[in-house]
C-alpha cells in the first residue's frame, strides 16, 4: 500500500440522535442497528486473534498494515459501544443479545478450541483467521454500500449516525485487504489454504445472516416505541428497494465473488471514495480540531 493504515480520532455527540434515526423507518433503523450489537465484541475478537498471529508475520509491510488494522478495529469497537449506551438511555435494552454475542466470540471462538476439541492450536488459529478474512469481505461490501447510499441523505437520516457509519465503512474499505493478506501469509500454500479460506466463508456468511436477522428481531421486539414491533422480510425488501438497506440478494452475491480462486479484496469497493470521505468526516474533523486547540493552550 502507498499510505499507512492507522486509527483516527473521532468524536460523536449522541444527545440529539433519535431512537428511529432513519425517519419513519424502524425496520431499516434496526437492521443497521444490529451492527452496534455485533461489532463491539466482534472487533475486540479480531484484535485478540491478530495478536496471537503477530509472531507468525515475517513481512514488515504486512506487519505495519496489521497493526494499523488492529488500531482501527479497536477504535470501531469503542465507538459502537457508545451507541449501545445511547440506545440504553432511550430504553432499548440490548444486554441479553450482546451477552450471547460475547459468549460466541469469547468462548465458542476463543483462544482454545471449544468443548475440548482436539484441533491443533495452529490449525485453530488459521481457521479463525479465515473467518475474519471472510467477515472483513462483508464489512468492505457494507462499507462501500453506506458510502454510496445517497437515499439515506435524501430521507433525512440523523447526520451523526450517518457519519459514524460512513467513517467506519470508509475505514473498512481502506483496510479491506489486510485480514485476507494476513490469512494468506499465515495459512501456508496451495489447495489446503484455499479450501480453508472457502470454509471460513461457508461458515461465516450463514452465521452473520443468522445473527443479523435474530438481532433485528430482538431490536424490533424490544423497541419501546413499537409495542407490537416485529422484523419482517417484506419490510426489509421495501427498505432495500428505497436504497435504505443493502438487499439480501446483493449480500448473497458477495459470497461467490470471494470464493473465486483468483479473488483479492483490492477488487472490492472504491478506495478513492473511502479516502475522500475519511478526509471530510465531521467526527474526524471535530476530534482533530479539539486536539489542535489542546496543543495550542
């Protein structure tokens, strides 16, 4: 890469963000809100797994990118955790669902194989790296989508939430190749490396889809402003037709792209658009201004 991947300071003010931050679109709001439920624990897990794998990285450029990736993911985890606090302040309790997510990452996918499995430790690490590479494929797809989703601006989406999602999405596009390159570097050569990469995707995408649907159902059911709220696929399709959500069809099509033997994440999304947004993100500019004022005082 011709530039350094590094974490950025950001500052978001959630005081004025309403519970339904896409106006009159609770389904679209909560489908995207599922990301806040998954990402704090998920991105902490990414960092833990990468720390385990760092001693295996022998390429200095890749090592720099991996460390930058870890810094960005840690920052994402913190910022999405703040959103969970904001949801709780609006009487939308997410604790039961997020505890389940934390168990999945910390125990089921922890440092040791679960349930006393005899999988060798090195193989278990490679498997988890393959899962991260597959998940990062989808985060890059989602990041590119949110950067281009002009319909969200047109309907008056809360500007702070939209900035959070686009800042995060832009960094996902920016570091789109790091997890893939990390897996390829650590996992050996030849057909076994590809087969394990494919296995990671075959497991990761159905798991993500399941967590996304169950998370949306949880949020709709517990929304204090929707006494009889429930997630319905037809409402999701209607929101996607308006450009307010990525369609399930588009996300499903991302899987076969990844399974091509010749695939590399550099083919995914618009890096130019991502870098341009990162240069203009209101939250990043506010944080930079605060640092400048502190240095001058």
